[in-house]
C-alpha cells in the first residue's frame, strides 16, 4: 500500500532526480514530469515519467488528470506559476514548492539584487530565520519573482496547503552551474595555489540535493502552509571547501588568503565569494518536520567530484557547464592569478 500519489514537476533536473528517489523510497507512487520526459537511471521501474510543458495551455491540468495527493514543484519561478497551482487546487491535496534563500533582504534593503553596487552586499543576521524580511514581490529579478510565487501560494491557505522551501546554494551531481568546479578543475589542471579573497572566510550556506530531497519527503508526509529554509548541517567557509575538495582529489595545494576584496575582476573570486556570510536558520525545519540532514557537505563531495571530473573531461568548462558560464566571470584565468602573485614580489 502506497502513501499516495506524488506528481513532481521538474523531475529530470538536479533536485527533481533526488526528490523522486526520496519519495519512492518513502512509499509514494510517483509521476516525474519534465519538458523532455527524461528518467534517472537510479529510479525504479515503477516511476512514471511524462513529457510536459507547463507553459502550454491546459498541459499541466491534462498531466494531473484526476489529481494527486501531493504536487512537488521544483521549477516554479513566479506569480503566474503560483496561480497555475492554486487554480488546480481541487486536484492537488497539498504542495511542496522550491523557492530560494535569494528572497531575503537586510535591514538596509540590500539583497542579492544589490550585491554588485558599492557596499551593496547584504548584511544578514546569522543565521537568517524564515520570518526575516524579504524583497518586495515583483517581476524584476529572480528574488522578486520567487517572493511573488510564495505570496500566491501561501495566500491559498487550507485550499492548497503549501510548504515553501527556501533553498541555499544547491550542490551535488547534475548541477547546471556547479560551484565546486572552481576547486575541482584547479586540481585537475595541476594548479599549485588557490587564491581566496576576504581571507577565505566567505560562507554561502549550501544544501545538497539529498538534503533538499529529504525536506521534500518530510513536507509531503506532513502537509501545511509554511515557509522553511533548506540547508546542509553546516555552512563551511570557502577555504574549508577548498581543503575538503583537495582531500577528496588527493592533492596538496597552497591557499593564499587575500585580505579584503578581490584585487581585480577575477583574482580571488570564487562562486561563494562575498564580503559577508549567508547562513540559513534550520531550527524551524527541525522543529516542524523533524528534519535531520542525510549527508554532510564533506561526505557528499566524493560523488560530486567524480561526476564533475567525468563531465569536464576533454571539454571546455563553459561548454560543459553553461550554467556556470552565465556568471560572466572567467573563474579559471590563471594568467591573471600568476600576474598578481608575481606583483607581490
């Protein structure tokens, strides 16, 4: 006997793959929907995969058919997606929707949207609780769209009980923009040094896909209208991440800590680099769902490193990971690093 039916939107992506596995293991009858209708090789045969483009009129309603006990939406991004779900509330028992920690702003109104301005990076409380202020809902940025999505869903209340998961920096296999490549590729290329701005102390709270999937699993089994942060049990510094990756890859490198901001556009810049830390409070998830992380950052790395190594073999990194290239930063400008090192005398 199953726990019920689960419908996962975005089932073939990085988070969706893990969420489907977690739900099936917990006894749900799962349908995985994505634009291409793809499958993960680790899914059991009983997982039903369907091709579905939610932007097509009536496609989601047709895919749901008579409905589901829980709908998990990995790829909802704006108020329109929120209205799409609430408009089908009579067919959905409850929902679990992935949002982002990018929704928060600090006491001065700074957020990820302002980080490129002078002194624009937010100064959040450590850790950030779910009731902390957010950017205003809107359609001008990723963060404002996510807030608009959240507001639409939470306003539905008991008509569609929705758990909103504000995810941290998602990591693990199948990432379209893997931050860990910054260290992995340097090890593969035999680079002897790692240059880290802000003394290597930057922290951007990560969440492994399996931990996010565990939150999905728990929320599916415990419906309610709520907002919960999604993070790993620890928020390591960028220097600690580098040491952990080197350990997995069996290399020894020198870490050069740059005090203060990066001395240029790329030197000392990593995908985690920031002048202030971002750490999410996980107490509410522990209290409301009984959340216990299933994997630590360090313990998750061997699988991630192996996947990255295979993925980038024989390919330019921008080709292998266009999601990382979109930042517009040459994370592997070794000539600039060498020039800066030489300038130190």
